[in-house]
């Protein structure tokens, strides 16, 4: 068994810490401040993920002084990953598994690129993604995910560390596809949440999400990723779980926007980081650089920027046209 | 405007007849017996699709003597299509658009092959499929579909006939893919309905449906169809609409099976044809001939044959294994 850090006491971070502890690993939840670490230690978890109660063997520590680890799960929100890594004394040879799903807005980089820029060997970085609504995983319900690394040995190592009786990991070599899938489905989920709240039926919802999958696939291909990844758990699987479940924060954000709240108000109402919100404009810029059309993502970004209301955005997306089916 | 027959006073047939009438066409609903035709004429539709009220200009007629038509929509249940065509005096040069989603169990043929065997030029046959829950379409909610024909001119003609303000058709040349998508998603929907009723969460439901898409894609490829069709409305789009909506009869059949009803009892409870029930064993045989693995379809067929209960089938499907993500 291994000694595994979990950087970031987020809902998903704490949930994975609980899974790792159940798998027999010694878990160290790494926080930014001694106060946060003390709070996590005191309540054996965090308030907004009360289902997870870390076992007595689980430790807390500081990002700035993590001590020796066999590996570290990176569970910080996408937009603060770089700052967390900069503040961290983690040995740059420590295997890392990033589990956040987003694109860094300030730099336009995928998170594996952010990690490489912080000193890790890009080929060794691993990422995890898939249909993993945290509340279900925390409740012990079964789920499956994909672990990708350019170095298959690293994907295999993390696969064995993270997989357990209720959480099954598959391996992939397509880091780009897995990252684009996880980041972009959050944006499509905002659109789906808004469309559902506007009364869109099952038929058009399915059509909307299908077009979402098409634009995710276009971007993946334009960036050199594998379109087959979009057919799998980290693509359409995660997309379906998020678009057809109101447990997703991104989905809820869409519904709040459709109810007429301004973007800032809606984000404040949710309280926790909503990955799709910053990722939407980051993806629009990335898609423009790569030459990939992403109309749904563009509409979501326009709504979040306050440039368009939900009804107008939806009307633009559903405007009829007779054509050969586009992908 | 054209004179269009609709063979089969089924829920979907009557719904499409209503759409065609709204598009300005003269619709002739073709029934097997004078009694059925009189009943449809009297109530301007059918009891189980009361939302559709055919306009005064809509006619009824007999399959045996359809009269001259510019085109004919084939909306008979899959397992009775051949008998309907054999009984029909339709000119074999009349353009036909099949809208049922199944595989003929007795022969193992796709429905376009059944139509060709009845005397039509295989290249001219058109098929329609997509996320089109009939009750939503009948209620005037927007939806989109794919029309496929080996002869693109035929797909274009039907596209213009069927498309209207609330129903948008895209063209495709991939008849095989569109037919396999429509037939196989009904079987996966039975599995999803059963799994949902057994309490499967959103994460594993997404994983199950993702594996369903993978097996639909494998069969499509094995039969020479285009895997890209499975990424579109007639593949994953229809799959999502059916697996995540309880409006689908196939989905309801799965839920009834999970509640412990025997297959015959569950089918009797629904009353109308449930396409996936006969299509499941037909697809199993087709997949064996083509050399495509379809584990979910096999489990559904085994449950429907009374050889396995739902809990055992689900356990077999969700049995964990650590592997490279399979497609």
C-alpha cells in the first residue's frame, strides 16, 4: 500500500481521499493553510461532502510541506491549480494524477500542460475523468472512470491505486482527449441545464447533447487527440451523466441562468467552483486557435459574459436548417 | 404538395401523418381492414395517440388498395412489415420511407432489406430515425431526425416532404448505420429501464449506456455501416432520448421486467408493440453472424427468453474488470 497525497480539500478531492483510504492507502489531505488542515482533521472531511468520513489513519498536511509521498492526486479547482503547484514543495518526480476538469483561462492551457509547466515531466502526468458525480461516489455507489497518461506505466500504476470494489478505472494513452472531454462536457452541461429549465423536451435535449458531443469531438481531433475517446466514458459517458442529472453543479448553473439570475448571482448561489464557467471562454479561445467550431460553447460563454440571455442563445442554437447531418 | 400514404395506424404513423398534413400534404392513412379505416376516419386518429387530430383533408384507405401516391411512409411494426407489404397493392416504384425501428426476427433482415425483398429497388429505399419520442412530437414539441437512402436524391425528397417548422430532418447515405442505430437502441433502452428501476445511479447508468453505444457501433462497423452515424442523432442521440426518458415503451418494458413481471406479462401490460423485445434476439443472431460482441443485447435477450432474471443479468454486465477502455 502507498502513501498518497490529495491536494485540495474539494468535494471531489475528499471523495477520492475516502476511496483511497478504503483501498488501504495512507491518505494525506494537503491544504493551503494550517487552519483549513485543522478543520479537515477535526471533522474528518468537509461540510459540503458530509457523506465522506475519513478514517482515523487519514492525515492532513500542508501543500507547502507535503513530506514524502508515493503519489499525489491533484484535486484543486482548475483555475487555482497553478497557484497550488507553485506554493507546493512536492517533489517534481512524484507521480501526479489530476482529477479536476477544466482549462486554465489565464493561459489557455490544459491542466496537464499546467502541471508540466510547474516542473513535472509531461509524459508522466496522469489524468482521471469519467461519469463521476461526486455525491454518488461518496455514497458508495459504483462508478467507472478513465485514467490516461502518455506513459502507460503511469496509467497502470494509478489504475491499481484508485480502483476498488465500487470504483473501476480503465487505462488510456490519450491525455488530450480525456482532458478535453472532461473540460468541455462541463460547458455543454450548463447549456443542457439551461435548456431543461426552459422546457426543452427529451427529443431536442438529446439533439442538443448530440451536437455537444460533436463539438467536443471536433476540438479533440483539432488538438491531436483521439476521437474514439469521445465515444467512451471520458467523452459521451461523462457528458450523459452531467447533462441528464441535476446533481451536477454545471447543470444547476445553467438552470439558475435560465431562471433569469445574472451570471454573478447564479455563481454566488452555488457557492463552490463551477468548472464550466471559467472553462467556457477558455475553450472558445482554444477552439478559435485550433480552428474547431463550437457553437454551443460559444453561446454558453456569451451568456456567462452577460452578452446574451438564455432564450436568445437557445433560439440561435435550435434555429432550423436543412442539411447533411453535421458532426 | 404531394399525396403521401402512411401505412400503419400506429402511434408513430399517426403522429407523422399529422406532421405531413401540417406541411400541406394530402395524407392517406392506410389500414389493413375497412373496420380499422372507418375507426381512424371517425375519430380522426387513434385512441392511444389522442393528441393527434387529423385535419378534414386527411383520408383513410386500405393497404390492399392504396390508389396512386407520390410516396408512402411505412409505419407498421417491424415484425408485421413484410405481411403488410405482401398484402399491399402499392406500386413498387412508389418512394417509401420506413420509420419503424427493428430487425425482422423471422429472417434476420434489416427492414430496408425486407422492403427490397418485397419488390422495391434497394437503392431507392429511405429510412427515418432519430430521437423522436412520439408523444412529444405529437404535442408539437420540436425534434430532429435523420433520413437515409443510398440514393441521396431520395433522402433529399423525403427530407423536404417531412421537414416542417417543428420537425427537422438531416440527410445521410448510411442506411445500414441508421437502421442498426434505431433497432439496437431500443434493446439498450430495455436494459437502461431495468437498471434504473433496480436503483442504478447516474454514474453507472452513463457507463452502461456508453457500453451500449460501443456495441451498437461494433455491429454497425461489422455490417459495413459508418461508425460516424453512431455519433449522431440516429445513434447516440436516439439512444440518449430513449434511455433517459420514461416515455419510451422499451424503457418501460425494462422497468416492468425489473419489478419481477415475467416477459409475457410485462409485454401484455404495455399492450402496444415493443420493438426491442423481438429485436433483441434478432440482433443477437445478427451479431453472431457478423462477429460483433454485444453483451448488453445478449443479456436483454436472455431475460426476455426467461433464461435469466434482471438482477443476474445486471450483475454480469457490471462485473468489474481492469482493462484498457474497450469500445
